[in-house]
């Protein structure tokens, strides 16, 4: 009996030990899972809040960007104003590839080249909130001239210049200004005129800049500026000398603004020098024994010319 009691007591002690350690392990395990669940829940709440914030902003239809369109010649001017910062400006024509332009601004202007015919333009504005606002506009170009006029400024004789403005449909008028002077308007003569040609006279001597603007009947505009040099001085033959030993004639010419070309005819033989662009030039030509005939034409960079001819004997 005693032995049996002893054994029973031992087994009871073992059972008691097991019962005392069990709850502690369970509590630790539960505590561990509780911490993990809390951390997991915090992570999930953080991601959900961010997604909800982005979604709420993305669905916001208040304070939408404002777009205005205007045209200058063959270019469409897109003016954008927004409450939120626009990250990207995207646009595309129907059946064409989309173009994306980074902006990072609340107000900006973009230029888009117009197509050759009617088309549909789609603009997408992506702002800092993650919202994308799409605008679609049909662009009608039937019967509209989108090409700007062309302008030519040519140096005339003496102190003059000739301006020509041309348009493929109808020219309306043009204006010109010399340096900082007053602007002058030149209107077309007839309703259907495609060209306006005007000569400016009595331009003061020296270097000047002419500013010209041409407008056609559809409002297309072209502007150019061109520098011209004006002089009423003619080129000059400074000297004609004969080198008896070499059998040559030496000719020296000059111009205050610059020689452009020299044409010489010596005994029926023609010589031509172009694009000289110097204020002085000297050249030598072979003579023949007996009678020599000589003619010279000088042209300066201003388009003014001077010429002369002579006949002389060379004994050799």
C-alpha cells in the first residue's frame, strides 16, 4: 500500500507540474499571435488609408483644370490653369501616338502643331493628387487657311529697299519699321490680292534693320527682320597702269561699303570676279601688242554699279 501510495503521489506531482506550466505557454503563444495580429492590422490600415486617400482624391470632381485654346497660324496654343500642380500634360490626335510633356506647374502654355485636315484632339492632365482629367475637342479646319504669308526684303538701287509680302490665299496688309522708327502700314490694293510690293526710298546711309510683319485674310502672321547697308556712293576705278616689262595692265578698284563683283572685257576676252566682299581689289591682265580695248563694270554690295571703257596702244 505504501508503495502504491508513493507511486500515486509521484504521478500526482507530475500531473500537477504539467498543469502549472501549460497556461504559461498558451499565454506566451497567444501574446505572440496577438502582437503579430496587431502589427499586421497596423500595416493593413496604413495601406488602406493611403489607397482610400488616393481614391478619394482621384474621384474628386471639384476644382477641375481650365483649358483655353487659341490659334496662331498652324499652331494651336493650349493655355492651362489648375488649382493643383499638373504633373503631366498629354495629348494626341485621333489614330496617332500620344505625346507626354512633364510640367510641375499650376499654370502653363503648350503649343501643338495643327494637322492638315479636321481631327479630334484629346488632352489628359495628370495632377499631384493622382487625378487624370481628360478633355476632347473636335478641330474643324475646313475652309481655314493656317499657312502664314512669306516676306522678302531686297536691297534696291541707291538708298532704297523693296518689300514683298505674298500669301497663297489673300494677303491683307503689311507693316514695316526701320530701326526704332515709326511703324508704317501698307494695305493691299484689291480685295483678292495675294501680293503686296512696296519700295522704301530715302533710307539714310549706313547699316539699318528693317522689321516687317505681314497678315493674311485669315489672320495668319509672319514677321522677319533683315539688315541692309545703304550707300549712294558708286564704286570707283582708282588707277589703271601698264607694266611695260611684264606686258600687263594693272587695275585697282574700291568701294566704301565693299565691292561685290568686277566684270572686265579686254580685247574681247571676258573676265568675271564675284563675291569679292572687300573694299579694295587689284588685278592684272595680259596685254597684246598694238591696240587694246578695255571695258570694266564694278558693282558694290549695295547693288550700285559704275562702268567705263577705253582704248590704248601697247608697243610691247
